[in-house]
């Protein structure tokens, strides 16, 4: 099951999402060889990325990046608004050196250097939608005490508090085969959704959170979003019902291509590429996300730079020179 369900509550100013990912998550993992403790953090962020991108109000990509001087040097999860996603982790140490009980802070916030960066990248930048980037530290300063962030859900919550005006709650869990997540967002009391008395609205938000708090990781990992919805909000009466939209599929999909690798070679420059060729006979690279191998021999490389010249020659003369 790879699906995301969006629901609205009639008796409370709440929009929610439930996600359950199995084969798409297994597709990420089968290309990777990370220790379980790292996979779990990656899985939780995969759940977060799908939930956050499903609430994007434009066509684009949501990118979650966590970086640190710790054993997890870089973690990247990308999810497009059509819910295709890919994910990767870069470790700075050998996987065998990572303790099976390492905490998120030990992996991602060594010396308090951990940062969570969330980028909303619109597909059409010209349409007036600017890219947005929010950054939060993976620890909190409380007076003189530095409190480490203990979970991906807590990290995302910190980001939301810093960037969104809407109150948000998020539950995330993952194992070797499944990712599960639940998100609640408090909508404005009036406008768009419904016109609720402020007190009824406040009570509704509290009530829905209390019901959602009864969710267990086991349920998030084993039940379908529809079953979870029914189980959580059974107590909402029919006139106070919960309406859901048709579930949307979540897929694993990598955007890498030979053309993009060629672009990277052009950025490296002909001289650099020639020196790699002289040393190794070919340029070989592997996609960080899907492990697809790309092989450029000397003829391929020459073609890369030749094509560039051809494009230059056929480009209309630029103005203002
Ligand atoms: Zn790829």
C-alpha cells in the first residue's frame, strides 16, 4: 500500500493527512545499505516529505535536507506534488561504526551543528511563485540548556513553528518495510472551510488532537489510511463527520538522467574531464538516489563538449553585446 489520504473535519477547523508507504519505501531501501538506525530516521523523513508536499498549494518539489558534522553528513528526501519521491543519505563514517542505539542527536547534531533545511521549489518559477527555504537547528535553546531534538517528528514540528502560521501536529514512524504518518493542521476558524464559533473551533482542534493521540506506531505501520481514519474518528458523530478525499498514490521515482550527468561534466569543465580520462580511461558515476551507474568513455566525453559547442552555435545571438 502506497497511499496518502486527505481529510477534513466538519465539526472542527482541521485538515488532516494520513500516509502509508510500503513498496515505494522498499524501493528506496533496496538500493541502500545503511544501518537500521539510519534507515529509521530516513523513513520518518520520507513520511514527513510526503505529508508536507501533499499540502503544497502549487506544483513543485518539497526537499527536506538534514546536514551535520555527525555520522549522517547529509540526508535528502525529495517529494514532488504528484507524490513521487526519492531519498538518500551520505554517511561520514563506515556503517559498522554507527551504534545500533544511536540517537538522532548523536547522528545528526554532533557538536550542535545539525540543521534541517526545508525547500519548497515551484516547478514554474516564472508564475510568480518564489522558492521558499526554512532552516531550523536540530536542537533547542531553553534558557542556558541545549535540548536535543529526539525525533524527525519533533524536528518537523520545530520547522513548522518557525515557518507556518497554521498550528500543526505530526506523527511519524517507519521500519524496514513500512512508513506511516499522520498530520493535523488547524485551519482558520472562519473563511474557506466553515464558520465556527471560536470556542467550538478551539474545542474541536483539541478534541481531534486528543483522538489522534491514541494512534500507535503499530497501527500507522500496518493499517490502511482509510482504516486509521475510521478507527481514530469513530466518535465524531455523523453531523460532526470527517470527510476524506480519494487516496492518492505515492511512488518512488528518480529524476536522474544521462543528460543531467552530462551537464555536471560540462560544469566540471573539459580540462578536468580530460584529466579524469587520462587517469582512469573513462568517467564513471553513480546516482546518489537510485544507484544507477553512468559510464562515459572518451568518445562520450568528447561528445558532451562537442554538443555544447553545437548548442552554442545554434543559439540565437544574444542581445546587448
Ligand atoms: Zn537516480
